[in-house]
């Protein structure tokens, strides 16, 4: 069920108006943290750092990775 909700959220985010992809990933990662899905949250934070290093949220994503014991 959790994956279904996440899939719906991602589709809504991707299908909407153009926005900051880094922000969308960060919001989803925070949601995953709240759902206690730390591994997926870490993957999303890492994706922000890797694919959107110039995003204002890249530093915050790096901090969250460190707090979660990320890469």
C-alpha cells in the first residue's frame, strides 16, 4: 500500500507543471523518512546530491544522508 501511495505521489509530481526536480525529490525523501523507509529516503537524497548538485537542496540532502548514515 505504501508503494502505491508513493507511486501516485510521484506520478502527480512528474505529471504536473514544470518544477524544481530537486525539490520534488527532497519532499519525497522527507515523506519516506516519516514513513520510516530510511533506505529509500537515502537513495532519494543521494540522487539529489548526484543529479542536482547545484540545487539549493543538495547541501540539505547531504546533511540528511549523514544523519541517516548515508553514503
